[in-house]
């Protein structure tokens, strides 16, 4: 079987480490190294430059898996975090770690394979062009410019892409701040932020625009800004 890539495993449970290694081998990945902790091994991991890091969160030493991931995130290597104790607090601790996923033990080979494929698919060279998405226990990144619109729904916001949508427990203001560096995103209604460059049809007489199959209400004040962004985008 041709090798899909390489990985480094950080897991202090010997029997589970063997299980992960066997699953990864069956999926076509070669293990470069196995460590039981991060302490003293960060330089070696950096030098090895694996395709992927598979790491337990609850590992030996004073540095847990998430802290280790934070020290390695600058490498841009996807990380699969494993845990026997999936807790909400872990999601808020990832900080600047890009393109990672959480899997609860025991993991199924199909789930592991799908998660790795998703991480590689969403791997992007520039974080500024990425939007962090939390989907269940997975956290991954999508290209900001692929967002069609964001819609407020009670205590959640729906992030709409062409092929899928995701619900995030965030406020619209959070997305406004995150997207302020991208001039083609505009708050056009109390419930909508749109990617103006994704508009299919302008229905200004009805105070609406169409994006994909979605008819979106807009304020009268936003019409001028939409026209301005469309003119800039066409240059």
C-alpha cells in the first residue's frame, strides 16, 4: 500500500498507542516516532516535520496535549487530539491551534480516517483567510471566502457554505469583528452578514439580495455599501 503520509504519536498508554499505530498503518500512514510526553521532544518533532500529529490530551509530564499543540501550531501541521474525557473546557483551551480535531476514545478507524481527510482538506497556508468551525467534537478551518452568509438564530449563528452549514454558539458581533479585515463581508440586516461577492441577484426594490437559493433581507442603508463593494470587486 502506498504511504499517504507520516505521523508522530504522543500517547502514554502503551496498549492504546499500539492500537492507534495499527489503525494508522491500515489507513496508509507511517509512524515516524512515538513519545509518551511532549517534554524534551518539541525540537525533535519540529525537525521531523510529519504530515500529521496524533496526540492524547492527558499525557505524562507538566505539559498536556493542548499546551503541546499550542507550542507546535506555528508549524501548520494538522493535529488529532485524543481524549478519554471529552469535556467542553478543552474546546475553549485550543487558542491559536489551527486545523485540529478532537476524537473521544475509543476511536473507530472510519472516524479516524474521515477526520484526517477533513484536516488535510482544510489545511490552509494563511490563518487570516480561515474561519474556525466547531462541529460537534471537531474543530477545523474553512476558507473565509467560501462563506455565503452568516445568519443569527436565537443564541446561535448559522454559517452557510455552498455545500453545508454549521451552527456556532456565538453572537453576530463576534463574526463582525472576525471578518472586519475582509472588505467584502457586510452586515446588511440585524440577522445577516453576507459575502457581497457571492450575490447572484440584486433585488433592491424589494430590499433583498439572492445568494445561492437564499433570499436575504437587507436594510436600505446597506445598498450603497453593496454597490461600492461590487464595484471594487469587479476591478
